[in-house]
C-alpha cells in the first residue's frame, strides 16, 4: 500500500463482499471526491497561509528581524532549514501560529452532524442537527486573546522563552474529523517560511501603497494582491 488511493481501492474490493451502510460510502465516486478535496484543500490553504506570512513579514520588519536573528543562531548559512529545527525555533513557530490566528484562512469548519441528542452551554442540540465550528470567532475573541486585532507572536511564547501551545488556536478545526492533512500542512508552512527567511529579506517597494490587511473572503481567506521586494541576505558566517 503506497498511498491513500491504494488503501481506498483495497477497501472498495472489501466492500463488495460486505453488506450494510459501509457499502454505500466506499466506492469509486467517493475515491474521486476524496482525492479532489485533498488536492484542493491541501494547496489552497497552504498557499494562502504562505502569502499572508510574507505580507506580515513585510509589514512588520521588526518581527521579521527577530525571526532572522533566531534562524541565524540555529541554522548556519551553509545548510537549509529542516523539520527537525522546529523545536529550536520557538519564536519563528510563534510567528506562524499568530499568522494563522489573526488571518484564519478557513473561517468555519465543514458542516458536521450531531450523532445523538446533547447539551452544549445550556443549549439543546438534537440528533441530526448540522453543526459548524466558527474558527474566526474563537480566534478573535477578546475574552481569550487580549487585543485580538493586534499582531503579537508573543502570545505563543511563555515566560521561559519556550513555545506556548494554546488550545484555543484551531486553524485545522477540532475533534475526530479535524483536517486530515494537518501534519503535512504544518511541515509545508514551516519549511517554506523558514527557507525564505533563511535566505531573503522581505520589504515593501518604496513606490507602492500600503496593502490591505483585510483580505478577500470566500471559502479561503486570501490576501489582496500586493507587491514585495525580496533581497538576498548578507549573513555573518561567524554565527
């Protein structure tokens, strides 16, 4: 079994000899729909996150400088960042988490259905009710995040300078059906971001207007088109 397609094809063969509800979901149309969603969700969200990351680095040069400094201490100029460097770059990771909070690329989760009658915060939720998780509301709740409109990576750094994981951050949704590509997306976001900041400095063109930070709404929140200047960094080889 090399990948999800092989596993799904095997399940289709097994479903042919079974009965019950499972057979109604394991078939070729489901395989096509699943792989289509994986490609669409796996490219659009990561691309948008990276575009937001570059925009925020351009607009907050003092934060970009801190990322450069941390990368320079941990990663030499002669090699590229690796996934294993993640635990050694807490501030860089905090910047990525804050970008995912302040510009949540998916405002809500995909619809879910309550499997049984339940109560939540005093409300009755009947079996079969469609439920949607509002990521945007959670990520911008002033009772959870002080001044949520401000870009502050320090929210994710504790008093010891270590990365502070916060349960309230849910860019990949929550529960048993949260994003299946979460681990891959985290790896992509980290490696693309650190590769770029390891080598380049991001600045705003001198003749360009300040870009909008509101973004374009839709299934995915994307930044409006903007211009950047990417300059190769001159690093101190003695670090």
